[in-house]
């Protein structure tokens, strides 16, 4: 049986390996494994979220509230936008997919930075669109603009801050870029790590209300998977002018977010102290990696996220290093498949970072 020919181009997304698999492959105890490969909040969600999940588990036989009434009103208040300017997804991955399906057709171009989040490409290719990248790995707005002029993409992705590198454009620069983009081109601003960037540097902060009010053609996405520690609950959101979201709503499957995920998100938003503590911890602990790598004579990319890219010289091979760490039960991301001799590490708990730094010290 033949399937859509444009699926031939798609390389299946390879997710970070789960702890159980590493334990089997390397004969390790699951509890000894340190998983810092997927940018999860290493402390998990607020304890209040766990409480809420227990309390609400008795209603799982019922479909969720498909209007997302409560969560929508809480988020609308938080971002000072209208409720009809919000859509929820099974992870923000689903918002990416809905936006691309709503806008890009077979043969269209979709434009991204040279190295960015893998789902943009998959989403584009799954509708038969072509993915076009800049030569620069990080977001280079001049290059993006040149490609935009030349290739007339129907969708442009900006990942602010960018996964997997951790860099982030200043919001001022992004706005100047957006001013030059035609209103018929959808610009997708992926803010999966935006809270980390805002916390570190006000110049990177995106005021979502201002963004969508100034730019009719922008869809912004955020997630509960990273800062809020709810990767396993699969809930994210899109924010845009309601006339844009009407198109996305047409493609959204009903009940696309589980009821417990909605409860978890609501509860996570309430515990601001917990989140602020994690943001502070993340920056403090990141500094340890920065100091360490510099002391070893290597470098790092200034990161506006909860992970950091460490870069080596020829004396170190990042894939050898990554597999050495793996044998010791430490899961990080090797960057060699992207042509970078480096590794990406999610900032862990203080204890996890102690262990990772000790092992890196031995191996480098
Ligand atoms: C993790 C991540 C997402 C998707 O997260 P969901 O779990 O689907 O909400 C989106 N964009 C970037 C850049 C990410 O790193």
C-alpha cells in the first residue's frame, strides 16, 4: 500500500530515551539514572499539583470540559488577552501542528533557523510543504529576512528562546523583523522557554498581549511542560487574534486535552512561589556549569532556558563523551548529529548537578 508521497521525506521524531530503557540497556537501577536530556523541570510540578491530581482522579470517567472555561479565564487574566484569543493543545506540539495545517499547503515553503526545534520540520513536511532553513544555526534575522524575500514562505517559525541551542533574540529586534513581514505570512513564535528568558533578561521578555495586538499574523505558543513540570500531562496553549484561531479550532480534535491535565495546569499556575524558586535555582545552577566548562578551557552558549550547551575543542569528541556519561547513568543530549561538537544538558537538581559535574570532571 502506498501512502502520501510527501511522507517519504519525513524522518520520524526520535524522542529522548526513557529512564526504563537506559536501565535495561546498561544494567542500571532506574533510581540511579539522571535524566537531563529533555529539558524537564527536574523537581517536577508543585506538590499542590500532585494533591489536585489525587483529588480529581475520581472524575476521569467523564470527558473534560471542552470549552476549557476555567483555565481559559485564568490564562486570559494572566496574559491580559481575551478568552477567544486562546486555544489549548495536547502539548504545544499540537498548536504547532494545527497552525501549520491551517496555513501551509502542498508545495508551500516554511522557514526556520538553521538549527531549531525538530517538530517544525515534521509539521511542515506532513502537509507536503518544504522546510527552508537559514545557514546560520542560531536565529539570524537578516538571513531569515533574505530567505523570506526570496522564498515567500507561508509560515515562519521563531523559537524564542531557541531549543536546542539556548540562544534568544531581543524582543525589540523581533518586533522590527515582524514589522517587515507581510500580514499574509503566519509567524509562529514558540515561547516554550519564554519564562526562563524573561526571568534572566528583560530584553528577551515578550508581552504576549502587545505581540498579538501589534501583529495580526502572529501565533504565540506556550507550554506547561517545561517551567511548570508537567511534560507528562501534555498541555500547551496558543495565543493569537481570534480570527486566526478560528482556523485552528476547525482542525482541533474534540477533548484534545485530558481533564487531569487541565486540573494540573490550573493548580500549577496558582503556586507562583514554587515557580519563582525554580527559576532562581535554574540560573544559580546554570552558573556552576558555566564556571566549570570555562575552567576546563572550553566554552558554553549563553542560555535563556533551563538547559545549556557546552562546546568542546578537537581533543574531546562529544558523542564519545555522551556515551561515557550514558554508561554512568547520565542522560544528556549529544549535539554531534547537528554538526556541533558539544552536549546539551538540562539543568538538574543541585544533587544531580553535583553528580554530573563530578563525572564531567573525571571525563574531560
Ligand atoms: C518542549 C518544547 C515544545 C513542546 O512542548 P510540549 O510538551 O508539546 O508542550 C515546543 N517547543 C519547544 C522549542 C520545546 O522545546
